[in-house]
């Protein structure tokens, strides 16, 4: 009975603290979904080095996960954008969205928020540059599929059903806002539930005691833990908070946050359809190294 009471109290406290920011982020995401037109991307992101940063920024401000932006990514490719630009746009989407930035600020503070946004921007530009170089200099290396199915979302991905509608269909704020809340609520509640469970079950300081707060084992464990762990649409934020409460250092915590989102299962499934199996291996290996490096730099800040 004590466990149930402690769990319920911790869950309600954490949810009450974050809920206003969750709703505010959903409202901002809905506004962007309604007023930011896909034609803008198709016009300004045709390809080249200058398009990498533009594509990364656009992917960061677009609400929804990568499968929600897959139709736009495929449209960019068909309009002649190079693979680097398309990859920057597609892979920036799950790393940062208006909702997750607001939640990160509310739960983890402004330092984590700034580090997440900067890592997403630099990470997307860098992986785009890698693919741009591979496409130009190693044309036979990337086994890019000839056809790319874009209408169907990967199973389990938390993208909005409204995001897959035709771009020219009129969009209204409140229906889109309701769709975002409906799609994100299950991930929001699940993330809170898991974070609460970790906080209640494990004693404070257990991580620091057994693997160290910020040692080499802490970084390696944090990055590898995020690989099989499925997170989507903000689940990683309360999980990161619970790890911090259990004694994990800020650097490894950021490495976990970036690694778990960057290797999200639906992101990997949808990305393979666009960049191929070899491209997916390159991205996964690079992103894990990048997440570890970002965590190390963050610990020095």
C-alpha cells in the first residue's frame, strides 16, 4: 500500500509540474502545422551545402516525428534535393520539435534545452554533410531504394494521422491541436509512468554507486541503454530526469537523451526506406559517437 501511495504521489507531482508546458508545446506545434506550408520547403531546399542548415532548422520546427515528415522528405528528393539535404531535414525532426523543446525546458532546465537544440542543429548538418559527400564521391556505396513508400507510418510511431494528409488540404488549428494531444498523450503518460517507477523503486544514488556519475562506464552505459529503448515524442525527457535523480551526471544524461531519440525504432525504420541499409548503418554509428561526444562537452560547460 505504501508503494502505491508513493507511486501515485510522485506521478501526480511530476505530471502536474509538466502538464502546462506539454499543452503549450502542443499549441505551438499545432500553429506551425497549420501555418507553415510544405511549398516553402520545396522552394528553398533544392540542395547544396547552404541547404543543410536550412533543412535542419525546418526539421526542428516541424511538429511530429520523422514518419510525419516523410512525405515532405520524399517530395524534396523528387524535386531534386540532394541526399544530404533530405537526410538533414528528416533526421532533425525526431531530435527536436516545439513540444519536446518546451518539455525539456520545463523538466530539465534551460541548459539541457540549449544543448539539445544545438546538438540537433549541428548533428543534422554534420550527418547531412556526410551523406552529401558520400553521394558525390561514393555513388555506389549507398544502396538507396528505387521506390520510397511514404503514405504509411511505421507501426508504433507516434505521428499524427493528420500529418499524412495531402499538403493542399485546408488545416484548422483546433482539430490539429486535438490530434497532437491525442497522439502525444499516450507517450507523455507512459514516460511519466516509467520515470516515476524508476524514482520510487531505485534508491537515490544507486547509479553513482555502481557505475559512477560521470565516468567512462557511465557514458558508455547511457549511450548503449538508449539503443534498444524505444522512446518517441518526449518520453526521453522524464526518463532523463529520473536518471539524474538516481545519480547520473549531466553529461551522460544528455548522451542518453540524444542517443535514445536519435536511434528511435520508427526513425530507423522510416530512414532506411530513404537512405538505404548502408546509409542507416553509417547514421547509427555516427550518431552514437556524436551523442557521446556531446555529453562529454556538456559536462565541461
